[in-house]
């Protein structure tokens, strides 16, 4: 039997409707409009599309967004100076530095410079630390989006064996942490696999849930999947001008019980969670705690 399709686009649209209502209530109560400042360095076309989508989603949710377009040749000092200014600007609640940055700029230095209270990507070590300790200020957008999909699809996560493919700071590592924690769509037994994992397919075949975030097109094949497993595909790879995930979709969908498509799966959820974090940042700025 073919898998159920987990429609991230629809779930994200629902979340954004609720969020827009919450933004509007917040504005009514405080007269403060949540405001996201996005920094786009250089001309990477994919990054430009992502940032545009984030800005559009902000507009629709009643969140102000400002785009700072910076030349690829900007110095690290120049970028840090702008971040410092945005950190201090009381009208800005969230700061998003779109990655990747050009090679001459040290990503870690730049991301560490964003004040933790405006760190809507949840990349700052203080926010990562709070998340790991189970008392999050913000949750990282993509892993949080994945959790929401597991929740709305009715996937049994507690007690399940979740295999996370990939150990990136943005997805794999925080994803594993969040699935293992106490809480909703959590309490899983988690295995993290990566490029140096031995016997990968044997491990994935034991998974009740697979989260694929390795950045290799169609890497997860049907023979790697246990019948009935739930498959979450975080990959966005461009192959012959087509977007494909990290999962070999059609054959895997024959084996799995539920699967996210690419596009229209995790991607829209990442944006919805970013909006949520921006509202949280605005709430924090007026002394409201969530
Ligand atoms: N580049 C790819 N994914 C992301 C993300 O989640 N946040 C930012 N800022 N840049 C990215």
C-alpha cells in the first residue's frame, strides 16, 4: 500500500493562520509590530529565493521584514558592524543571517554576534544550550517544523526508534536532541548516522522514523526502509533543474506508511517556525515570557 503523504504546505498554512491571529492580538495589546531583519550576502540564487519566501510569509502574517542586501565582497567587520547596529535597534526583534556566507567570512563569528534574544534561527550557543537542557528560548526552525509534522500526522514518536541521517548544526544535531527529549513528538530512541557510519542500511532498516538531512539526492532507497516506517525528507537538492529530496521518493513511498514530499514537505514548515520565533522574540522584547 502506498504511503500517506504528509502535506507540509497545508500544515504550515494552518499554523500561519493561527500565527497571524496571534500577531494581530500582540500588536493590539502592545502596539509593537514584530519585525524580522534578514541579511543576504552575495548573489546565491537559491539563498535569494529562500529569503524572498521568508519575507513574503512575514508580510502575510503581519510581521514587518527588512532585507539587508550586502555585496559578496563585504568584510567580516562590515557585516559584524551591521549586526551590532541591529542588535541595538529596539524596532528589530529577529535577525536572520542567511547561510551560506562567502568563504572569506567566518560563519561562526558572525552567528555568535547576533544577540541571543534576537536569534530566531536558534544558532547562538546560548540558545542551543537552553534547547539541549530542555528549557528553550527559541527552537531551531527546521527540526521544530519536523516535530510539528510528526505531531499533526499522528506519528507515534514516544518509544519509537528514530534514525536521523546527518549531523549538521542546523538540522541533524538539534533534531536528534529534540527527538530524544521529554515532550510532545519526542521521547524517541535516537540514532544519529553520518558519512562515517558503518552499516548504515542495517541501522535505517530498524527505524520507525527516518529523518533524512544529509544533502545527497535520493540517498535513502526503498531497501533501506522498514515497511511501515515514517519518512521525513529534509533534503532540497537541485538535479537537472528539478528539486529532489534526500529520499528516493516513489519507491520509498511504496514501503513507508507516511512520507513528506519535496517540495511541499519540510520546507514550508521551516518558514512557519521562523515566523513563530519572530513573534516570540517580539514578546520577549516587551517582557512577555512564553
Ligand atoms: N540556509 C539554509 N538553511 C538555513 C536556515 O535555516 N537559516 C538560515 N539563516 N540560513 C539557512
